[in-house]
C-alpha cells in the first residue's frame, strides 16, 4: 500500500489506488457508517420538525463514538462538576445530530467516489471533496485509535509490532490512514 495523494495544482488532489486499497478503504468507511448509525427519519418526516429535533444529552458509552463525539466541556482528566455536565449535555443536545450527519455525509461521499472508481485506478478529488475526505480519514483514524487504545506515547511503538500480534492488521490500517491523511493535507496546501 504505497499510494499517496498528490496535488493536482487547482486545490484538488489525486491518488492511484489499487483494487485492494480501494476495497479496504471502502470497507472501513462502510463500517464507519454502521458505527455512526442511520440518519433521523425517512422521506415522510416533517422537514420543519427535523430542524427542531434534539440529539442525545449523554456522551456515548462506546469509546470510539465518544472519541468521534466528545464532550464540548470538561474532558479526560478535567474535574467534573454539575455546571460542566449541564453545559456539555446542552451543547451535545443541540449539535450532535448535525455532527453525526456531517460525518455520515463525508463517509458516504468517500464510498460513492470509491464505487465510481470501479475497483482500482486514479481517483481525482476536487477541492471541496478534499475537505470531506480529510474529515472521513480523520474519523477512521480516531475510531481505530480508540479501538486500539492508542495514546501519543504508543504511536512510535506501533511500527515494531511482531507479525503475530492480533492488532497488527488494524495498526497497519491506522498507520496507512495517517499517511493518506498527511499526504492529502500536504497536497491541498501546496
């Protein structure tokens, strides 16, 4: 897996993905969609009611979802008091549905573009697509990092995992996604 993003010179980026890379990336994004969950309602729902829908007020119990949808106030290691909990619950209630929708849309965009690639080949992203891809890649890395319980101190040790370690496939995906994310960021800032 050596394909990295390169600048197209117009704010976009391009990457050559072989069939395996495209398949792995697509599979990870589909799993992300399953983790995030379906959007609210269906086509018969009242659009006005959807504007005033409120999200959850409690942080997700799943560590990966908690990483994707963290509390806006407080945080790991911070002292928790009633005022902080109330502020975090209020913020979450009014923002989480929109954040979930954006993350879902980003993942869907990646899946659709990979489907359009028809296996492997050269994938070209326009400037607006690059930002969506950055978000989707970041969400995948955050999720894998939470599943693997990776801390900043662990990152260097990941390169030396023995082949027999059961975490190795996920770690390889985590590192690959990091390289994709970094190369995409460099491509759009050139």
